[in-house]
């Protein structure tokens, strides 16, 4: 995964760039509260942070970006806030997809879409279809997603194969389960970032984050820009990723 040290325009010089970055975008509500604004104002401000990080990924050679936009647990929030978040999601699809397409970004929404209304589901499908052939950044938006749900759905798929007589339960391997997970066709995240000061995974990509480097920052998501993203990349570049091996083994290649 290590790459030759370089410095892109607007990027930072480093010896290694993560292929896949996953982010929990935390702190929108607190950002708004500190400014005596409604919570939805923080979510709207967070959209600009998304744009900045997408651009930073392109400048720095990141291939895949996965953003946790709405968890399966977020339905527990007040109904009016959930409703506004759904409208904001729809508005973002309507306004941003053309720009993403022009910049060759491929968009994918991961999670259980069945709870979204028909209008939102239709726009999700249109956005994915429009950008499906793009070869630039792969942008995954996790919406109504939970890591436990993801693993459960994969287990159900394997169970159906067993029921049909296509699979021996004793022959099931981690690789077979992983093949049924969301993002199975992509490299696992190299770098996980959580903004807002909390230090939890919060049911996000539980299987996929097994060997991911974790980076936590107190910066609230709407204030997380290109400089903050560069600091996270610099932190990643300074880490030694051993995947169960020793430093001596890595040095010997």
C-alpha cells in the first residue's frame, strides 16, 4: 500500500496514502448549538465539509471515501429532525450529483434503503446509475446503515445458500462471509477518522475496520477542512501497519 513520497498541488508530502478513508462526521448539532442555531443548520454546514474532503481526496490520491451519514440508530432522534435530515439528503442528491459526475466521482449508497420513502429511493437509484461508469473517487454514503445489520445480512445470505444445499456450514470461512458484506468489492478502510471528540466506532463498518488505523479529532465536522484532513493523512503516514507481523518481518519484506 505504501507509495512513493510525493506532494500534490494542495496536498501534503508523505510516503504512504490510504487507499480507503472512512469517516464518522460527528459534531454538526454541537456546532449549531454553540452558535445558537437550530441543529439542521449544523447539518447544512456539514455539507460544505463533505465537499472539501471530497476535493482533498482527489488531490491526495485517495481512491475510496466512505462517509457515515445516517446510522440505523439515528431513527431514535426526534421525528422533526429525522424528517429534516431526509429532506437534506434528498436535496443533496439533487444538487450535488451532477457536480460529482462532472468530476468523475462514482457514488454508492450503502445501508437498508427499505425505510426511505419512494421519492428518496428513486433519486438514490438515479444518482448511482448516472455515476456508475465513472473512474475517479469512489464515494460511499452510509445511510440507514449499521455494522451489525451488515454482518447479519451477510450471515442470512450464507444461511440461504446452506438451505439450498449449495454450502456446507462447516466449510464457511471469513472470506465467504466478507464476500456478502457491503463494500466487499473494495479495499478495506486504511484510515478511520471521527470528528467531534468522541472515541467510538458507533456500529460503523464493524467487520471492515478490523485492521484500520483509527484517528480521532476534537474538531467538529463543519469545521473539518482540507488542513484537518491533511493532518489525519500525516498521522497515517507516520504509522507502522503490521497486520499481526513484527517490525523486523516488515523490514525484511
